[in-house]
C-alpha cells in the first residue's frame, strides 16, 4: 500500500524514472557492455533512487542531501549521454531528446530543494 508521502507521486521521480527507461533501451556496442553502458545505467538509475530514498528520510535536511546527490548523478548521466553521442552510439536527435529531459529533471530537483529549504524556516 502506498503511503501519502510516497516517492512515486513525485513528478520529478516519475520523469527521472522514465529517463532511466529511455536510456536503458539504447543499443550500445557489445564492447561497451561493461564500461560506458554500465556507467550510464548506474548514474541514470541513481537519480530516481536517491529521490526515493531521500523522500523516505525523517528530516527535510536529509531529503535535500539526497536531492543534491541526485543532481550529481544527473550531471554524470548528462556527460555520459554526450560521450555516447560523440562516440556514435546514438543520434544527435536521440541525444537532444534525452538531454532536454535531463535538464527538465535538474530544474525540478532544484525547485524541490528550494521549496524544502523555504518550508524548513
């Protein structure tokens, strides 16, 4: 049963989860299986994971710290996407679509941090 404070209700979590699913469907060369592919999957999945974990913490301060960790993982993911594009593993159009989603998620995380900081005072 879902609690009232469930991370699944957060729009930022929903979008970051969708980004992970979109990235995981990309077809990278088999020689990248344990390098770039693994790195991008770990960094991308870390974004919604940290949002979910932070949302379950007892204090807003802890949640904010997990949100900052999510932003760091998102920045790492954005670089991995750029690298994948530059290596020819995805088209520029695919890259731009994923990058736009990542930018939107980053803005949403920042807005949530601002909201939580203001509501704490």
